[in-house]
C-alpha cells in the first residue's frame, strides 16, 4: 500500500497553495492525499461559544477547513483520492506524528496566525527541521510552483550525507519527466597562500575536479536505478547557500538533505537548508539523512 502525501492545512492562503501543489504531486506519483488540520478545541470546549450549533465554534471551523480543502483537492484532480481529518493536537506535533506513515509532509510558508511579513512560519520550520520523512515547503512564484520550468535541482554536499536527497530528487525528476540538475559548491580558502597565478589556477582546477568526482559518487547508484532521468552535473565555485539559492530561480523544486543525529533533540537543520526554506524562489524539499 502506498504511503499518503500528508498536507497540513489551516485555511490560510499559504496552505491552499500547498494543497494545490500536493494534489499535482500525488497525481504524479499515484499517491493518496491526506489533509490534516490540527486543533486543540477539545481542551477549551467549555470556553467556546457554540453559535447555536450545539458544537464548539472551533470544532465547527476545523471541520469546515478540512472539508473545504478536500473539496478543493477533488475539484483540482478528481482522480486523486483525497481524505481529510481533524487532529486534536498542535500543528507541529500532529505533522511530526504523521511523518513515519507518510510519503512526505507538505506545508505552506505561513499559517493563519503568523505575521504576513515572516519569510517562513514557525510550524513549517519546526517540521522541516525535525521530521523523519521528507518535508516540502511550498513557496516561490507561480511558475515555479506549477512546474513550468521542467527542472528539479538537488544540492549535493558530502556524498555519504546526500544519498536520501539524491534518491528523492531522481524520483521526482522521473515522475515529472524533466531534467535533474545536481549541484555541488566548492570554494578556494581565503587564507590559501598564492605565490604564482598558475599555481592558484591549478589548485582551483583540482578543487573543481574533486567536486565533480563527489557529484559522480553521490549520483552513481540513483542514476543506475533510474536510467531514463537526464542528469546535468554542475560543480560551482562559491558558498553553497548562494549557489543553490541562485539555482532556485529557474527550478520547479530544489531538494536538499538534512542530517538527523540519533538521540539529539531540537531543530536539526543545516545553514543551507535554513537559507533555502526562507528565501528560495521555488518549493523546497528537505530530506532527512540519519547519521
């Protein structure tokens, strides 16, 4: 049985865009769609007015949010099996608990209660930094969200820590029928002594070659398993955060890994993923990599 694509919904414009993206994603992979809304109305049931319905207003609102999102999903693509559920929990906990039984978790950039000027909402950040399954934060311009550019990008760091992200990205490119661009950044140390320009050029060339070799190593298994995917390899000089952020302008999705150290609690999110989640011009998939 295929694991569902789980979407956190709260009725905000951001979550509605996440629903639209998730419907298209579920159709591409042949997955069921599970829309969840977290509400703690049961804790405060005695304090909530019922407005003549016999039920707390918060419960009525929660059920309405889920029903309207399910209807939106069915109207967008009737062939996608969509279901909805209200969970008696806070949003972060509800989504994290759904993670082990999800193909991926999908969120919008911000929720209803968050300040409009925020680059990224607290729920999306916490889920992306703690989930045990891939998390997609739907952001960026319409053309990027709609998949109009025909390009998935994966950021490749250390080959041993990028395996999950590479596998996810290759499957995404295959499902979309588009190219995959694998990017690995490299840098020349500022403190490196330079006695001669030719020596400096040789050192830079060596670093670029090592970066290219790292790309080949990280991609080897996934490319062999998905031979139909056309992969472009780019070893680019510069800070990884800037290199990957620049790549999002012409991408439908960018995929990065996030190390999850066993036994460590709190947010586990590297600087590159953190930057992309806040500033990317396209949706961002964060794929956990246990270490």
